[in-house]
């Protein structure tokens, strides 16, 4: 039995990642490895943390060589301002790969190569606040917990609906589930063996390497795609451990937390929550994030 935590990050999120990794050291077993995948240029910064339980991986080493970083380019013609372009597939350069899509590809690549029983996907803007053990995410029969919120995707959630439609397309599932469940949370547990099977399914249905079809997507969610695969294509016994609690007390964008709002946010932490999550695109000030971390630790 084994557990690994996987995070994708980069230099702007370094202060948040430091807090996350400190919380991993505090709240997980000493055998739990924390893997962080970062742009090649940021590897020395993250290696400077010097933690024996941290493994720093270059994004460059997780994907085929045909994917080339363009993060140093300030502008690409025909791309709207505000789109952060991270890479190009030199064999199919259009559309270029946005940073958000590249991070999802890297998560999938890293987890698919793990020889552990459970992979916990935790982003830099999450902070563990209570003990986290493998037994919380894997039942006695070896089934890995799947977070699934029935009817969690509502008609007004246009981005989620587009991501769900993309998952069904890539997996060649014209019908989909009767409801519209949400699989996105601050802490998500994956079975690496199922990730490998899901990626093989993408290659079978598209006739292309999975990296190419995912990288070309404008709307894609690794969590929704994995959850849809498990519920509709995996063996029935692999979905015996479902949970509709995210286990993470989250503040989603785009409104930043003020100090008063941060106090109320901490007060609302539920006993079953294992983490707090202030999404990075809320642009919450660093001083407020430090307050939240300190206040949770004090309590």
C-alpha cells in the first residue's frame, strides 16, 4: 500500500507551494512522497527547498519531445491577449497549448508513470490542515475513492459543460451519465492504473497519442474526464468507493478574500475537511493567505 501527492506549480506560486509542502510534511506519513512538476526554468528554485520527501520533476521530461516550451515568448500572433500560451506541438502547432491545458497534461503524465496505489492531486493553492492517510482514499478491497457530486454541474456552468462534452467526445461516449456530476475538488484521488487505462482509451478512440488530442483541446478537465471514464468504462467494482464530500473547504474565484472574509472562511471549516483551498486566480493578497495558514495552524 502506498500514497503519493502530485502537484503542478511554477515560480509565481512558489510561496503557496512552500506552505503546501510544509503541510504535507506535517500531516502525512513519512513514507508519503510529494512530487511537484514545474517548468524546466523553475526546477532549481523548487529544488532549493531541500526536502527529502520532495521530488521535483521538469515538465519537459514528462511529455514527448515534440512539445516545445514557448513560455519565454511575450506574444504569439492570432492569440487573444490574456491567453497564457505554454507550449507548441511542433507536429500540430495550431492551436498552441495554453498553460492550464499543459498543467493537466503534466498531471496525467506524472500519475500514469507512478507505481503507487493512490495518487492525490493537490494544487499549490491548497493547504492540508488535518491528518491525511491512504486508508481515507482506498477501501479494504483496494478501490480508490472517487469524488463525485451528483448533479454538481448546473446549466449555468458553461465551462464545466464544455469540459464534460469534451470528455464524452474523447472517450467516445455519446450518451454520458443520466445526471451531470462534478468531479472537480481541491483534493482528488486517482488510481494510477485507471489513469493508464483511460489514456489508452483516448488513444484508441482518437487514433492519436493522448498528449496530442488533449493538448489540442480548448476545453478539457482531467478530473471530469477521469471521473467519466471510471463511472462509464471501468469495471463496476472500481467505482465501489464514491464520495460526495470534497474534503476541501474551498473559495473559488474570481473574488479575492479580504481579511474579514478570510476570518469567516476559516470559521466555516468543517470537521471532515482535510484541507483549505483558496483558488489562485482569486488574486487574494499574500498577507491574507499567510493569515489563513497561521490561523488554521493556531486552531
